[in-house]
C-alpha cells in the first residue's frame, strides 16, 4: 500500500504505520525518525535540522524534499510505503505530487487521523523514546511502559523524554501543526482522496484503512 498518514504530533501516525507494515511489507518512512537519526549521528543534515526540531518548528522544505527524493527511490519502497510526518506543508505536498509523477508512483489515498487535543497532550507528555538512534522504540509511561523502568525492552538502551516533548515545545509543535500542516487536509480533500478516521485506538484506524483498501 502507498499511503500518506496525516495527523497532529501524537495522533498515532507512527503506531498505525508500524501496524500497517506488518500487513504487506510496506515500509514506514518517518521524516522525524530520519532527522533524529541525523542529529544523533551529527551529520550535516542533523546540524541543519536540530535547532528547528528542538524549538518545535519545521525543518526547511528543501532539506525535506532532498531526503524524500532519495528515500522513495530506495528498493525497499517497491512493496509500498507509509509516509509518517511528511508532507507537512502545502509546498511539500505540491513537490511530492510532482516527485511521485516523475517516479511513476501512484498513492492509494491519504489518511487523516483525528484525535482530540486533550488526548494528544496527555500522550506526548507521557511518551518516552529509546535513546539508541537505530532503535527509537516508543513507550508510554501510562499505557505502554518499559518492563524495567527507563530501559528499552528491545535494545536495553535508556529511554528518554525527547527535547521536543517538553510542555513548551509540544505546545509550539501543535501550533505549528495548526498553522502549517492542518491545511493539507483541505488539499487532499480537494484531490478527492482523503479518508478521515476519528479514533484514538490505532487498531480502529488500521481497520478503516483496510476496509477502504478492500474497496
Ligand atoms: P515528528 O517525529 O514527525 O513529530 O518530527 C519531529 C520534528 O522533525 C518536527 O517537529 C519537525 O521539526 C521535524 N520534521 C519532521 N518531519 C518534517 C517535515 N516533513 N517537514 C519539516 N519538518 C519536519
């Protein structure tokens, strides 16, 4: 399957993407994970992205499009992909449309995961992420805690609260979403290919996607 997953930070895009990858071998492409990996590795990309990320703002469209043009041509995308956290601005959506046409790739549809703001705030402040950049497993101190407090179940590295998951950064990220990314809902609605799912349970979102794929 080839989908765009839209939704505010904390809406469950990553969780839904991971569940979907198990269905047909599609790969999850998270620009946030790619950028965090680059920051941790101290690459030029990471250095350019770090300040915007930590403040809850957005990394430039040019940098993001450079990453995606390369990523979408990698062989593991052949079975399908789930775009998680991209596109995030109207210029990215327009550039993606041109890129996909150039690569001869057709998307199935865009999914908007709609979750109440109060749920999102609660989820993000209790989220913990594995500090190992090649793992980046996600936990939640309330709903999905690690077996040993503060230690990743998968790789044994410490889990941390991300710098962009402090209350101040979260509030800025949600403002950024409203201003820059929420307009994409209208963009994809106009394209006639949008599935909106209002659900806090990721399995419900996955089921709605499966139903639409089955036609
Ligand atoms: P995420 O994990 O998707 O919430 O992304 C974490 C941070 O990475 C965001 O708050 C942005 O600073 C940056 N980022 C991720 N994806 C994009 C994108 N498509 N465009 C611009 N910035 C992005």
